[in-house]
């Protein structure tokens, strides 16, 4: 599970970091080489017809992501190609829908606005489906994960759980459920509040931990597990605890009320699950423990 160090990206969509995934083309493996778990998939002409007219006329499905979150989404060694289990799932969705899928990079906190303004069609970016986010977006749920606490190797500040973060400097990516979790945790800290530093990207938060400017950082379990076990980074980081806090479901974000697109993406994802392609993609990226048995929508509020 290769973890890539990423340059900081601005809030605007970075066209130089675009991955075009044609319905008939291979995606990229975790090593950045062609590998296609969905090679046996066929286009569903019915699902292609069910796509909104503007998307079919355009000929592409525009996806935005924050590519600083391996193994979900990150850049390959070329600094341009987006790799991870999310772009691989996106490629497979494109194959079923018979349409090109275009991934573009943007800061995580800006992703909902890009979809709601019509500048993108989908968010596929390890975004946890929450009741608050469902006020602005619909979600097609595709993966399960909780929050992990990551510390420097050797755990110099003796962090053992969320409570031990009180009084410490903790880094987190802005706009994430981890930032919300730290806000709620403050009520347990008394006078020793958590000193939260929220950064634009996960890489920026990680840099604070690496340079000793934070005692810990919070992120989802899959990237935390990758960070602490990958040969290139495990000497620097470890999990403070194996506990996953507040587990939830990642969702493909879609503009609220775009029922046709939501239902079509949901049906295409169901095809990936029933065909075995979904399981093969997760297995390729060593994240099978986060698999869901079936597709759900807006799970945070019960659909």
C-alpha cells in the first residue's frame, strides 16, 4: 500500500492533476501501473440512458477529490496521475455507465460547493456521510471507516486515547469529521482544551506531526493504517490506539435533489458489488475490511 507525499494544492480545481478514465480503459494499480479489476464489466445501456441528459450530452462524468489521502486517493510518482481505490472504483463505474470519468483535484473543504455550483457532478473523496452534510448533498454509500489517532513513532507525548489529547496540539484536515470530533471532545477537557490546528490538506496536517509541531493527528483508519505500516513511513508514525472512533460510511456526494444521478450511480455501484469488481478493487488496495455488503443512500439519516 504505497503512501505518496503530495504537494499542497489550492482551492481551485487543478487541471494538471486530472485523471481521465475512459469506459474502455484500464485504471491504475497501487504501483501506478495498468491493472484493471473491472476488465470483465460491460456497459449497461439502460443505466447509460438513465444518466441526466446534460451528462450524456457532455460525454463525461466530472468527479472532484482531494488527492492527499492514500490509499483512497493520491498522486502517483509522476505527480499527475490520481491512484487509489476511489479512482479505481470511479473507472469501474464509468465502464458500467458507458461514459468517461474525469477526476480533478481540489481542497477537501471546497468539494461540496463545486458539486452544488454545477462545476462537478460527483464527490469521491473519502467523505463520510453525516446528517449535517446531507443538508446539502445526497450520498451513495460505498465504504466503512472510523477515525484513528496517529502519533510520532515512540509516542513521545504518551497519547493513548481521545481524552489524552486534552492540552495537546492536534493537527487535523479542515472540513473533516475529525475536526468535528475534536470540537465535541473539548467538553471533556475542562481547562486543558485541545489545541486544534486545521489545515487545507491531510498532507499539511501530517507535516505538523512529522516536524514536532503537533503531538498527534486524526485521520480515517485506512490512510492511518497505510501510514503506520508502509515501509517508507512506518519508522516515523504509529497508531496511538487500535480503536476506530465514530465509524461511519463514505459516500459519493451528489447535489441535493439530483435524484436521477443518485439512483443511476447507486445502481451502477450495485453492479460492481454483484460482479465481484468492488471486492477486487478493495483487495488490490488492502482495504477489504471496509467493504459494504450492499449499496445504501443517505445512511446517516436512514435514507
